[in-house]
């Protein structure tokens, strides 16, 4: 398995903070498929989505 990237780690933390993949996709106005691709490291999220995920993850603390 490939090493976890900062994008994957951020997506995972945002997913946990949002309460699931569907909830995260809805908050980001993205498809569930896009979110799953980011979580698996198949795609890199656009900068705006990445920054939004950082914001979501940081609110969890």
C-alpha cells in the first residue's frame, strides 16, 4: 500500500470531523466519488477543497 499523503490524511481527518463520507461530500459540494478518490489517494483534491477540509478538520479539536 502506498504511503499516506498529506491530502489523504487531511481528507480522513475531515471525514471523521464531518461524520462520514457522504456528509463530507455534502459540506464540500462534491460527489461521494471525488471524496473517496481523495481518501484512497487516487486523486489530489483541488486547492479550495483541500483548504475547506483543513478547516473542517481543525474545528474538530
